[in-house]
C-alpha cells in the first residue's frame, strides 16, 4: 500500500443513499484532534476541543461546522461517539459521527474531515487495521465481509463461524500441536548423543496423524461452507413448451416467468435469487433449446446453452405428454443433473421416456402445473448437496477457497512427513516438511504473509468496513 498505515482515516460506513442516519467513521491516533476541528458542542459554533474533552466510550450531542468559512457554517446536528484505543474495532482511537442520513450532508462531513487532516480510507481498511493491530486473525477479518454479504440463515451461520474465530482457533490448536512436535525433533537433532530419535519419531507420528485428521475434517466442511456462502446455481433447461417456466414459477413462488402454450415463449435468461433449506439459490429459466432460424430466439438458445454450462445443477425438463426427440443437453462433467419428466397430470405412460434416459442420472416425475412431485424434487436436491444435514452452529466451517487451499497443502506436506518417517528418512527431513505445513496454516491466520496478499484480501471489502 502506498499509504502510511499511521494515517488517520475516514469513511462513510453506512450505505450510500438517503436514510434515517449515516455514520462517518474516523480511526487513527489523531482521530480526536481531527474531529475537534469540525465539531462543536454548541449551536453557535464555538471551538472547544469538544471531542477530546469527552469521556472514553461515551456519546455526546454536537454540531458539525465548516470552520473554513469566515462565519462558521452549520452543516448538521449529530451524535458523536468517542472510543479510545485499544478497545475499539480497529484497536485505534475512533470517532463515529451519526449524522442525518442525507447524501449531501454526509459527503460534506467527510470532506471536512479530509480537509482537517484525515485520509480517505481504503476498502476494508478499518478491518485491516483491526487485523494489523492484532485484535483479530486474518481468517476472522476475512469473515467480516461474509457476515455483511450473507443473505440466508446458513450463510450467516457459516460466516459467524469464521468471524467468531472458530476456524482460527482450530487452526491455532493444530499449529500448536505441530510446533510441539517440531521442537521435540529439534532437541533430538541438537543433542544426538542422547539418542531420542526413536521416541521423538513415534510421538511425532501420533501427533501428525491427529493433526491430519483434524485438518481433513476441516477441509471437508468447505463444500458446505462454499454453498452456504455462495449458494447453488440451478439452471432449468429443455425443449420449448416442456414447462420450464412453470417450474421456475414454482421455485420462486410467484409468476416470475411468462407461461403460455406457445413454444418459444421464454427468449432470454430469467434469473431469481431464492432460499432453499436456508441456502442461497439462484434459479435461471432459459429459452427452450431447439434449432431455429428466428434471430432473437437463436440468441436465447445460445444463452441457454451458456447458462447450462455454468450451472451447479441442471434441471432438464422433458414434456412427459409430448416427448420430442431430445438431445438431452449435456453440461460440464463436474456439475449435477436431474431429468424432470413434467406434465404427469396429462402424460399417459412415461416409462418409455424413462427407459431412454441415461441410467446414471436421477429422474423425477412431476406436474409443474399441480405441484405434484415437487417435494420429491426438492428432497433430491437436498440430498445431492447435503443441504440441511450439516450443523453450522457449533462447528468450525471454512468458506474461503484460500483457506481450503492452504489446509490441503498442509495435509499433503504432513502426509509426506509420515511417509518419510515410515521410510526411515532422518528426522531433520521430516522437520523440514513439518515446518512448511505449519507455515501454510499460519498463512490462514495471517502470519508471515506478504503485504500483497493482505492488500488483495482487503481490496475485496467495501469502503467504510
Ligand atoms: N398439463 C400440464 N401443463 C403444463 C404443465 N407444465 C406446464 N404446462 C403448460 O405447458 C405450456 C408451456 O409451459 P411453459 O412453462 O411456458 O413452458 P416452457 O418450457 O417455459 O416453454 P418455452 O418458454 O416456450 O420454452 C403452458 O401452457 C403450461 O400451462 C404441467 O405440469 N401439466
Ligand atoms: Mg418458458
């Protein structure tokens, strides 16, 4: 970062736009002096080091003034909170100004703070300061944005697992166990005359095995953690008139897509965010896939194919009452697929259709019109993604691909340690990989990592957090 981390920084911490109140936050060693330059305790605008004279962790009523004018101009009436370091969000001195939430008032107040000596905060800089100040580890800091962005129950639970330090604590515990092994090995290397090797080696194996099991369990939480954070992308595709839009509307619980009996009704992608079993789900309805010379419909079909390739789950709808020769659109190998035989309320016999489907892909018969079979479909989706069978409230859950990568890297290195030991290689070689594994885990907590990585993580934050 080009900026000096000792600067006092300011930003609007509430969302842009009009609201009942907005909060402008100021953090750094000069926060109180800077606030003094724009806030007065009296409506007449007398400067009296108002914020500096407030008690620690108190809130007071005051007025924001533009003292740069010949006659000080009253900008807003406000409530000011004063929080002295180190017991604050950033671990630094903090002033928060609760102002009336109009865009112009808030921007003017920020502008005055900047003229009085503050610097505009970078995205995530307040949280970055909390991390650099040692109040939270990097895994907790990263979870702050997840908490802000969480849109569903389980998203929130997974995020709070990170924020409350559950992940950090588990990693710290594993690091401590590995560090103990390392120091044992180092002692035995340093004092070869005592011949501890055998005993130290055995102890090391037990501890490494235990750590491996804990790390694998943590790594396994990622598939659920990722779903809780990012959700699942479900794409509904199939031939024209198969009932895709009717199914879409069942998912949404509203008439989101237009339904008619004219084949080719849906032409563009229709997307909606919903919640399924407490998880965020994006459902996309698509144009019926067929060969067409209609220019607009053709673009729609291309978009449908693109959407299919980016889906976590493809629901391929087949009209059970009038099955056309299907090409059973394939999506990428990693994503999941369910065949849906629709219109069972009017279809006579769907067994021939089922026979023609690949047997390794699940198939559900429904009537999107009456809702019959939809619970079976939801049940299958729940099973496929293990939704609902995971306890987010008490367990450490990883939601970040960075954490997953580092944990898997540490696992590989620990596996190598076990192999080296079993193959009779000297303990100092085992120690080398053990050290690297511990380093990987420390990176999750934000120890010994480059400024570049830190800046990159916080740049994804919003300004004001
Ligand atoms: N009987 C019956 N009719 C259905 C069912 N699902 C859909 N339909 C009817 O089938 C017709 C087409 O439904 P849509 O949902 O628009 O089909 P679509 O696959 O979105 O069609 P396109 O957007 O044109 O590709 C409409 O008249 C629906 O009412 C069903 O389960 N049973
Ligand atoms: Mg449609």
